[in-house]
């Protein structure tokens, strides 16, 4: 029990340590940004520090928090729907070759239609509402999750299935004990991708449908030619996405991939 | 098992297979690569439904050691060994001691139990697979060429392990191999499969008990089989790539 706790603490420590590398990368980006700012001036590209100040000012005003919360909620709703629909449909299709063959062309069509077209359609159907944003996210995110789940089912190790069957596992327990772990390994990277696209699509849909939220704020900043405001909003949206990804999805992934960690030369913990 | 036949996608790989195994008896099934040995084991264990034929299982429950270890990579050795207990709804409290006992019987160290399969050597992985098969104390065991991938010394140790376990737990077993020496060391009786899977061509009873068999006698028996017995004439000369 104690080892389980220390194990996870040491993993968190390693993660925080590796965050320095990420931070260094971000500083490099900020330096390039600063260069751009000095070359083109505040009107085209405000300085990073200026943007940070604008962002923190937005947060302190309080209104920004509500807008970020609204956008996050929409993104989360769309993402949750995409995750559930994509996973269930993908698992079913993975187990049924006939359904998989049927769904391939449908998927090609859905992926082929640009998201912007879906936004227009959704605005016509639902107006400027939560539904419009959520629907666009669902349509853009579901295929990714679906493919991840299909991949997980079809590439699973059938030898392990036979092993479980020998030891008396019926189809349901073979799924819950054997297949689900292998599906999750493919599903989680797909979910990370879908979460990222959920936030991007949410902002885009809000901007185009005038549905408020961060997208709405961006639209207002644009009409007022408030460059530092626009940059500040972008910064905030990215920050929220990073928090969502590293607070929710990455820990789940790390928990499921513990055994891979053990295979790494420096990951030996015993 | 009576009159069993099987085809994969219309290609007949087994026909007219029939044999029986008595209580406490270890029977080897030998035959060249690709002759259908694994398929027979999978049919007998109920993993594959045969095209025709009847299978009567007199045992209470079985376990199997496969050609590859087939461990779950995401679970520790202990988790892998405990898997059959979990499937048999054995309460969690009693699992730990039974896992430890099975692991020790298979020659694993207690400190190996917390490792993941990726951290183990090939031999230790196969030991884990044997421990997993022994943990439910089955009265029938299937071995599907479990030691083919191991080196000679390790193979011998594993065979001794199986002989000792069979003597201690008194299980019956179907031991599949294409190594005649291994078959003679381990079993009471040897069945020879037709190279094309067209029935069992014959059987030989090995004198004495596997646990008390001496090394020279095993070797002499092998020489006798290979030199004089027509039954074993074709055991090494089939190229599995040439099967229709
Ligand atoms: N799932 C499968 N689908 C199609 N053909 C198969 C399948 N499994 C086995 N076969 C074919 O059936 C024949 C018998 O295979 P099997 O695995 O039973 O042989 P084996 O005697 O166990 O060989 P080895 O000693 O190499 O393990 C082979 O010709 C093989 O190509
Ligand atoms: Mg085989």
C-alpha cells in the first residue's frame, strides 16, 4: 500500500522534473515571440509580457472566468459525448467486421466534410446555442475516438483471449479483464487528440455562431482591433486545455501504462 | 476424444483423431511441426469446436500452458498467476498464499512476484505460465510445446519441474511436443500423430514412472525408438511449409 503511494509520488516527481524541459521550450517560444514583437511592433504582435498582463487582467475582472468556464463546459460536453459515442461504436465495430466495413465509408464522408460546414449547418438547425457547439465537437471528435477503439479491438492479442477462455472466462469477462486494457492503450491517445480538438472547435464554433464564450470574446476583440486582448484570450484557452489534459487524461494514461515504465532502463523501481 | 476432424477455411488439417487419457496419466503427443498438434490440444480443451467427432471430458477442471507464455503485460507476475483464481471466484484473501505457493513450486522467487513480464527472462516467463496453470490445482493439464523456445539446460529443469508437479499433484496431462526425448522423459505413454494429421498412427507405453526414470534409460529408449521402431521413422522429416 505504502509502495503504491510512493510509486505514484515518484512518478509525479519525475513528471514535474521533466516539466522543466517543457518550460524551457516555452521560454524559447516566448523569446521568438519577443523578437517578432520587436520587429513588427505592438500593433501587429504585442509583447509576451504585455499579453500575460492582459490575460491576468482579464482573469481579475471576473467576467473572463465565466466565459472560460462556459467554453470549457461546452468543450467538455462535446468531448464527453464524442468519447462515449466513439468508444461504444468503435468497440462494436471492432468486434463485428461487417459493421466495420459499413462504417468505413461513412467515416470517410464525415471526416471529409470540413468542420466549418458542420458549424454552418448546426447554426441553421440549432441557432447560437450550446447544442451548436457541442454538435460540431461531437462530429469532429467522434471519428478519432472511433478509430482508436477499433484499432484497440482489432489489434488485441488473441492469444490472451484464448488463455482467458482456458481459465474459464466467458465473453464478458474476456472483454472486461483482457480486451479492455488493450483497447484503453489505443483509446487514450485518441482521447487526448479529441480533447484538444474539442477546445479548438469550441472556440471556432463560438466565434462563428456568435454564441459567447471565449470565441465570442475573440470576435469582439477582433472587431475592436484589440490585438493584445485577442492574444490574451488565445493564451487563456490554451492554458485551460493544458490543465484539462494534464490533470485528467495524462494521469489515467500513466496509471494504465505502469508496466511500460517498468520496461524502461531508468524506470526500475524495485 | 473420438473421430475428431477439423478444417481451417476448407483445408482439412485433422481427420479421424481418437485417443483417451486415464486418471493420473501423462500422455505425450508427438508429431512434426504443422501436423496439427496444437489444434488437437485446443479442440480437447474446448477452445476450438471441431468439425466432427465427440469429446468426453472426465476431469473437473483444466489448465493450459501454451507454446508462448501468454502473460498479460500490464499485470505483475502475481497478478498473472492470480488470474485463474480470479476467474474461479476464489476470495481475495486466500489468493495471496496460493499464488505464492504456486510461484515457489514453479521455481520463481518471492521478489519476482511484483515484477512485470517485460522485466523477466524467457525462462522466468514460462515459469510464471506454469505457476498460473498450477495455481488452481487442476486435475487435467494441457501442455502445448511449452519449452520449445528454451535452451537445453533450462528445458531439462522445466521438464523436471513438470515431472515433480505431476508426481505431487497427481494430475493427468496431455503433453504436446515434437521432441521425442522430452516425451520419453515426461510421460507414461506416447501417441504419435500422423504427419498430415490423418489420425494417430500408433502409441508406445514407456516402462516405469517418469519420476523414477534414469537418464541413461531415457536415452537408450530414444535410440531404440529412432533406430528400430518404424512408428518414429517419419518424426523428423516433414517440412511444414510443404503442406497443401
Ligand atoms: N488459425 C488458423 N487458421 C488457419 N490455419 C491454421 C490455423 N492454425 C493452424 N493452422 C494450420 O493447421 C495446421 C496445423 O497447425 P498446428 O498449429 O495445429 O500445428 P502444430 O503441430 O502445433 O505445429 P507446431 O509444432 O509448429 O506448433 C498447419 O498447417 C497450420 O498452417
Ligand atoms: Mg503448435
